[in-house]
C-alpha cells in the first residue's frame, strides 16, 4: 500500500485481560501516553503473528510500537 501518511508511537502493554468465557479472545490493555483522560487505555485482542507466521501474544509490561498508516486518498494537508 502506498502511504499517504503514517505515525508511530511507543506504548506499554499494561494488563492481560483473561476472557470471561472460553469463546472470547484474550485481550491486552495498552496505555496510550499523551491521550485525553477518557482514552488513556485501549483494549484489543491479544493475538499477533511473528515473522514465521506463528500466533503469538504480548506479555504484560511489554513496550510496543503502534503504527497507524493511511492510503493517500484518506489524508489531507493540515491547515497552517
């Protein structure tokens, strides 16, 4: 994908959240530094894939990078 814009931020995996029922996936709670109070933590499914294609998960306390990418038609220049 050709990038129209991207951002990279470093965060910390604060907490591993076990599912209430076996059908639900495990989640990881990530601390979002610099976000507004209401949005300082997000929870996402704790399933990743390594370079070998194996399923892996984050460990509690892991420092991670979150990359946001957008195609060129999804971005516009900021007003100055």
